[in-house]
C-alpha cells in the first residue's frame, strides 16, 4: 500500500481562499449574536464610577505586579492606593467581582465578550483598579480596541514590561505610562504618560466635584502628560 499523496500547495491555496470569507463571516456572526448576559457571564460586569463619562473595567489592586512593590514605598503613587480603601474594601461584593474578572482573562471568548461590553460606551477606561497582568492580556486589550473603533479607550499602567510596540497601538487607544514617584520626572520610556503631583495638577476633577464632566484629557493623544493631584 502506498500513502496517498498530499495535495499540492497550489491545490490547497484556492480552497483556503474560498474558506476565508466563511471564517470572516463566523467571526462577524459571533460578534453580533452574543447577548449581553452571555458577555457579562464571561468577563464579569463592567464598572461605572461616578467620576467617569463612560464604562470601565476593574481588576483587584491586590494583584498589581509593579503596584504591589510600589505600594510599600512612601513617595510613590501606589503608596496609600485609593483602590485598596473606601468602597473597594467596604463592600465584599466588589472584591469578589474583581477576582471574577481576573479569572476570566484566560477565557477563550474573553476578547469578543469585551468587544460586546465596551462598544456600548463612547469613552472606556481600562482598570480603574488593578493593572495589566501579562503580555497576552495586553494583546487581548489591543484586539478589543481594534474591534471597537467607535470607542475611545484609555489604559493607564505601571507595567512597563507589557507595553506593546508603539506602532501596534490602535488609533482609538491611548496607553499612559504612570510615573513611579510623586512629583517625580515624567518618564521618557513611552509616548504618553501620567503623573501624581502635590501641586499644579492638570486634571480638573478635584475642582469639579470629583468628576471629569467635559474634560477628556486622559483620552487625548495630543496631551502627552496628565498630572493628578495626590489623594
């Protein structure tokens, strides 16, 4: 018996080409038919803080990698972290929901579920609590942003090892690398940054009842650095 000869690449190529539209249609179908209840079951619920103009996604600050080190060091923005006090710890359900979202990051349909959840909001903030967990997590976020071009995304992070190549960042996403010292120099390791200062903050929220209101500086790529008053 002779093994059946494998079809040549020339024969396979047209078949693959015929399949590509079908694969695209399957992806579009998955994107359109997912129900909100199904998406929330995968990713956990979105958060809506009183300050923000849109939705956000909260992970447990206890699991920040760089932040876990910085919060032990006086003079850093993470020392006395706001996400480790107040309502974040007052209500056990909040912490439980954050750990549900953290566990969801490895779900096969997490990206498409987050597309469904975030596309409803014109302005979206990643991680009002917590931070990026891995290179894979960052890549999933980039894909969510690519698939939601009608949403402006803002991602603040301390996780320098997980920053993507600048050319891989979608036009509707701004990643702001957070400074590691209060009143410290602006980082030159990334295109856009944020900092914490004791005076001269550019974030107007403290003078606006703690709300963004009409301000969108954090999402604005023309603004290289946004500074926040120390909590």
